[in-house]
């Protein structure tokens, strides 16, 4: 029996794969649990449309990421924070603070999961790494005393 997997199934296949499986297993383990559907012409056409939509969304996300990265690299992003005389911050600067500063400076909103950084605890210039599934980049942030 040919089925289309609706989700990733370990040891069977990935989402939208068309698999030839034994009838009992396909009916009882996959179709009954909503993990797969019978591979008919109409279902195959629906899956192709979903794949195209997913690819288009991914391409749009990549273009937006590249645009955000270029805008962030062009701007000087400054975060004001309270610090002592030695330059140590009273409260560390985290991803949410960076997101807010980027949004105020460029108008773009980054997702918190796209930022990889340690909390900033001192005044100065720091590099922030950002990534989406396929692209990676970094930009500078200046933490100055308020």
C-alpha cells in the first residue's frame, strides 16, 4: 500500500515522503494515528502544492534574513546600560535587549531563537551571532553607560 507521510516517522521516512508499506502496518500504525494518508492522485497533488508553498516560505525567510543582516551591518547599534566606574554592568544585556535595540535602530524584528550569544556584562563593543536554518551572520553592538 502506498502512503504519504504527514510527519517525520523514525525508521520509516520524512514528512511528505511516499512509501510502499505493508497494508496492515500502513492502516493500523500510520493512517489510524494520523501520521500518513493513502497516496491517491489528489493527495499527491496536495502534497506537491504544500512542498511548493514550504519552499516559497523558506526562500522568503532567507531573503528577509539577508535583508536584516545587511541593514544591521550598516547601522551602529547602541545599547545604553547602567554600569559602575570599572565598566561592569549592574544588569547584563541579553538577547531580548539586543532584539529591542535592533528593532529601534533598523525597524526589523529578530527572533530570539536566531540569536546566539552570552549575556554581555561589560561596556564596549561586542559581536552578536545570528542564524536561521541555512544562513549565518554577525553584527556589532556597542554597550555604553547611561
